[in-house]
């Protein structure tokens, strides 16, 4: 596509006869692009298009599609569990994501301090994010075990009686947020690279003007890393809307999918349950499309709002 | 990174779409017996098994079919349900599928992916009279037979004799009624100085829900007998949930939840009953086999007995709900005759006896249950007798089973773990599922 654009722009919009070599290059370029393009069309565009059609249909495994118009969408908006799932997911997005950003930024500042053993600390903070999701979830289920787990044992040392992290619907989502915080190494690394891009000249100038550490943080560091914050925010929000694996393992361990009391029934978990356990693929497709538009909407909104708060130095 | 995150969403869509994309014939699937001309017979048959702790043992079993017929059988176990669904909607499904339970079979039948077995049963000489009637319930829908049970489970009451003795109870006398069970449970429950539970007599939903058994003891179920009506708000359902609820409210919901959260893994010496923290539990026949109690806690001094009936209904003694593995043939199988022959071989008493002995599961064939090897397993006869009892019944299943079970699970959680009243919850569910079942059965 790019190749063709460049050819067209060279001709200033007027049709020109391509030389044999240009034609050859064009087809050669296309041939190189083909594996990706075919894969994209076959495994991304076609399934997306198909799922859009299914979302307006009653889908059976071995029967022709039955077009039912907006029924799936109408039913969805009357489905209590849809709102439960949406609410649970919103909780993670609204509380989990900002908390992750804040803590990652704080950790990145600490890891940016020039102290002995700096690289060791960096490795330690990054390590959890390379532990496979399922393994780390299982590990946390042990840590959060209300009676014998590390967390409540530690809290007990300070005379605090820890909650039932796994089976109390009030604490299930905070437990999952804790789990997410433990694995925030990737976000920290991105922040760390952003911090290292903050021009020393600005900081030194501010220092000379007598700005305190706090003032330098608020007026220089935070604005300078704002594009990184935006990136982390958007990827974090998108990731959280699709939150699945940890919740699936957690729910199944606490009882069944969504346990305790549907407090871990997140959007993607409910989507999976609807499609693969209740065999309502059309309904699940409608859910997938609604999620797609919610994510798209949030991303656009974040981009719009961010214009005012993001500073691009380049 | 952004693209990666987006791709997860796209993947979900892709999976859904691919399921459908596989539906029309044509596409992939390299080598199966079905590709062979029927005259020469299949070269290879494929069996997929949803559970399968020991794939090598399963392959070994099916190798015997190869020895007998020369037809290779490729066993794939364990296989997750998502893969099974994808295969069922494709053009080359495996020849026989074994599911862990019969709860989904009627939803699959409604999706037209299950072959009705009546003809195969008639032509291949499978003797239905040899199969215990209770496990057949999950496979039958009117006259239609969608699957056959292949080894099943039934639950009984296990009690810890040492803990009984410590509590001043006769270690050799388990409770004879549900009321007595509650009394015993109280005596067997201990708290420490701070009020924390350190031992509990009985937890009704340990290690998972047993509402099906309790509701049968109260004389009902959540469907009527032929599975044409939802009876979620019936009195037996309310009674069964209330009976369970008392074990939580009496000792404090939070206390019990905290206690159960701290119990060890199901397959470990720390499992609540093995570790002597729970004095009585409802569990299945596999516990008495070589892979559970005798593996993790061989010294455990325990007894097993059928779950007791309510005092007012002694005639409900030996009630049990049989559930478990079912085998079926996918509707899309190319060579139905070859699949049917393999299926009939699987259902022969000798093969059932061999497989179920290897896994300490209940043989569904009467002849197989007479196999002397089962007598060598201590207490196994209790379960076989329970399955053969006239009060044994199967779990009634319908095409809306998955959704209803899911809702019932949530109601149980609300009643047991959040102290809610069962009646309004059951009524609400009744009004949701009654029309849903009617609609689902209309379509069939």
C-alpha cells in the first residue's frame, strides 16, 4: 500500500505508464507483503467480519445462520449479568489502571536513583512480569490464602486480621489488583526509559533557580514523561477491558467462573462463558463487538483529553 | 504493545469466527479414516476424551481394539471443551468423544452435533438391559438416546472414625438421618480461644456442590422427571438449600469461609477430610481406590456409608445421584459404521470393567460390576450397591443445563456464603428459566 502511494505521489496524481522495472518492483513488494496481508485478511478481517454477521444471527454449530436482526443486542442490554460483568470490568479499569500507573511511576523514580546495586533492584522489580500468568495467579492464590497465606500472616504480625481475600466478594477484585500490581514490571521499564529521557539541562536549570525536588517532579518530570503516561494509560485500559486469564483461574479456584458471587465475572470471562459453555456464539459475538466499541470509544476519548495534558518535546 | 493488546480482543473474535468457518466442508484435516473409501474400511479411528489423568493407560486400552480388528485407534486425552466444540462444528470430528459428564450432552444434541444412537445400539447388539438405569438418565431424551454412560460416579458419606471417638460418638455408627447428621456435626465442630474454627463436623458444599443429592433426599429436583419443566422454586429445592445453609449460619458464614479457604488442595494430604479438619464429607467412589485416600493419607481411619435420608422419609435411604462420563458419536462422523463398531466395543462389559477398574470408577454395565477385581477394592461395593439401588437416579439434564447450573451455583453461593433467603432467589430463577426451557424444547 505504501509502495503504491509513493508511486502515485511521484506521478502527482496523473496516471503514468510504469516502467518495467517499477512494475517489477511493485509486484515484488506485493509478494513480500503477501504473507502478512493474506494472514491478516484470513485470520483477522474475515473472522471479524464473520463475527459481526454472527452478532445479528442465531448461531448454531451445525446449522445455517438464522438472521435475527438486533435481538442479540437487545437481549444483551436487558441481561443483568452483562451489567455485572461491565461493572466489574469498569472497577478494574477505573481503580486498577490508575493505581498501576501511579505505583509504576513511583517505582521507576526509585529505580532511577543512582544507588549501589541499582541494576539488581531493576531486575528484581522486572522479574515478576516474566512469570507466566497462570503460574503467578496460582502463586498469589497461595499468598492470599486467608488462614495460611503469607499476606494475612504478615498483616497478623501488625495485629491486623486480614480479610478473606479469595471468598469475600468485596475483596476479590482488590486481590486481583494486587496481583496486577505485582506484575507491573513492564510498565515500570517503560517509565524508566521515559525518565532517562528527561533533559538534565532542564532539571539543572530548575535547581539553579532553587526549585525543590517536589517542584521539579511536578513541573518538569511529570510533564516530560506525559506521552509515556498516555501510552501506559491506553495500553493499560485496553488490557484491563480484556482481563481474562487471572480472573478465570481465580474464579475457578474460589468455586466456579465468576466466584465469589460473580465478583470476578469480568466482561471477557462472561463472553467466554456465553460462547463456549452456554453455546450462544451469536450472543458472544455481539458482546465482543460491544467491547470493541467500548474500547475504541475509551481510546479516542483518552486521546482527545490527553491533548491538553500531554507534552511532546520532539 | 498497543497492537498486541488489541490482538487479544481480535483473537476472541477469531476463535468464535473460526468455529463457524470450519463448519462448511472443504478445509483442512489431513488424515482420518473417514477419508478412506468405506469398502476398504477405515485405517484409523480417533477417540477424544475430555478427562484423562493417564493418557498412556487409555491408549493401551484402545490398542486392544487394534489387536482385535487391525484398525488403529488414536486416543487424545485430555481435550478441553473448546477444542471439542471446534471439532464438532468442523467436517472431520473424531469418531468417538468421551465427556467428563452428561450435563452438556443435550445442549450439544440441540446444536445437531450429536448422532442419535438408537440405530447403532440396535444394529451393534449393545445390550441396554446390561446398563444400570440410573446413569442412562443423563443420556436419554424421550426415546432418543444421545450417549451411553461409560463409567460413572455416585456420592456417599465418609466419616472420620478417630474424630468421632474424640467427640464421644461411636466410631462405627454414622448418622442414620439428616437430622442426626446435623447433631453429630455440632459435636464434631471445635473452635479455638479466639473463636476460630479448627475442626468442622460437616460442610455441605465440600469439596463442591452436592445440592443434587440433598434435593433428592427432600424428594425433588430442579427439573421434573422427564426434564420438560423447571422446578427450581419447588419445596424440595427450598428445603435442600435451607438445610445446607444452617451449617454456615450456625458457625458464622465468615468463619466457615475462612476455614474452607485454608484447606489444602483436593489431591493432597492437606485436603480437609484427609487432614482431619472436616469430620464428615460427601464424596465419590474414587476416594476408596488407590489414587486418593490410600495414596495421600493411608493411615486415615474412616468409614463410608450411603448418605442418610431425612427422618420423616426413611424410604429414601440409599438415594444417590449418578453422574459421570458419557460417550457419544459426533453427527459429522464420516464412517458411522466403523465408529459404531468401536463404540459397541467400548461398551462391552469386559472393556468397561477393565477401564473402570484402572480408574476406580463405577462400571455402568451390570456384568462388568460383577468383575472380581472390584471386590478387591475395600468399600467399593457400597458404591456399586448404591448405583444398583432402586432409589438411585441420574441427574436430569436439558438443553439449557449449563446456564441453569451456572445460575443455581450462584444461588447456592448467595444462600450459603452470603446468608440470603433461598425462596426469592429460586422464584426469580424459576421465572427466568421456565420460559427458556420451553423455548429450547420447542426448537428440538
